[in-house]
C-alpha cells in the first residue's frame, strides 16, 4: 500500500492585523539602542501585508505581555499563554481539516517550536479532541520552520508499518508570544516576519486514493556544512530568542540544485507545482534564481507570506491545504528550511 495525505486544513487566529499597525505598535516598545527607521525599513521589505496573533496583540493582552516603558513578560508568563491559547488554535486547524468529523486516530504527531510546556500540546490535544487514550504520541520540538516535514515523514512511516492505522499531524506556532523589540537586527527581523497559525493533516495507508489524494513519493534532507551559527532558537529569561545571520539564503542556495534533482528523480522542475516555505522574500528570490524557476513558480509562497506572515512549521501545511482547494493533479514539491542550517524536501503526487 501507499501512504496518503487524506485531510488537510489550517487556522488563523483573530482578525488580520495590518503590518503597518504592528510595526507602529513595536516601535512604541523598542529596546534602548534600537533604530526606529531600521525597524520601518525591515517591515517595508518583509513581504508581509497582514498577520494574525492568538493574543489581542494590539489591545489589553498585548499591553500586559509587552508593556510600554517596562520589562516585557518573562518565559513563565509566555509559557502560560501558550498553554492557554495553543490548544484552541490547533483544534480549529483539525476541524478545518476534518469538517465532517475526525476519523479514528491511532497516532498523533505534534510539531511546535514556540511552546515548551509539560504536559505538552500533544497531551492537551488528546483531551481537547477526545482522542483514544491509547493514541501513540510524538512531539517534534525546536526544529523550526521545517518541522512539518519530519512530522509528515513520521506519520507516513507509522501508517506503513502498522496497517489499519491513521496518523494526525498538527503544527501549531504562537510566534506572537516571543516578540523582542530589538535592539539587534535579529529581533527586529523576527518581529516583522513571524506570525501565529496552525495546520493539520491526516495520513493513512491505502491501495487506492481518497480524500485529498496526495501520495507520498520521495523525501530528502540535507544539513548544510559549517552553518550551525546561521540560525539558532534559544531559551532566555524573557522567552525564546532567534539568531538570524544575514545571507542565510546564500548559504542554503548552493546545496539546493543537487538536492532538488534527487527529490524530483528526473521530473522537470517546470512540470512540478511548488510549495516552498516563505522564510522571507530574499529566500524566495534566491531559491527561484538558483533553481531557475519561472517567475510565477513561487507565487503561492509569496501570497502566503503576504497574507499571513511566516507561521514557522504551520506554513507549508497551510499552503498545501490551500493548493488542494484548486483542481489539479501531478507532482508537488515541498521545501522548508530551519536551524542547522537544514533543508527538507518532500515530493507528493496528487492522483485524480
């Protein structure tokens, strides 16, 4: 039998928040030494028009976590907010994937890099979704934006190894709980790019296609040598802090042509739909250039960035769910990148 993605859905919390409004809100909270003009330039070049937050970022909750002129929330307060808000958003994504009701689930695989609590989000979802107490749970944490790929791979392996089983994958990220208003560029870039969102997928084994009809074909992974200092996600007293070196895409780019040839296995790049994680506009531009893709090949990635920001691990699953609302068939290549530096690719085929 083959492994298939049969259900897909995603959720965005709260109303869309204009990028300009968030930037003005951050500017009032800039750390000493931060440059307001630098913040505005980064925001203007982010490729983001609107973002979403699980908390009332521009209202009372935002003021409580990020007061003007005072110390911002500590890691404990941010963790408590994750426990409070993450299950609701994750459940909304599952309901979007399975509007007619969740089928029987035997394996639950949850990915997040914005919450570190125990019991974890996996345990909280067993309660919130009324899953069987016997469900096999796996948590994928701190792998960053590419975590959806190992989550899907784990789901595929589980259902192929255990006939009759069905795996639920949930990616849920609450980046709004880890905002830092400078003064360094790493913090300003993260504050202008990252957003909240969740996505879900159901994976099962079958000898015939059904549901979303997405068959797993091939996956690849590469850790880029001597790149561990290019991106890092570290715990601090005031939440998680992101290290983003300039020119990440230039470090990733040389590895992608060979990795893509391995992923596609002889399929022409122009004959593939692309679902590339929108880490930022420069990354998309450099990938388009190094892979010699057509100018509209990454339109879905740019649209996802513009309409929802970088939702870390939830982004590529959300993009895939949106693409499956359209009628098409054939191969689709997914790419996502994260700390390491790591590049993960997955080739799917939609069967009509």
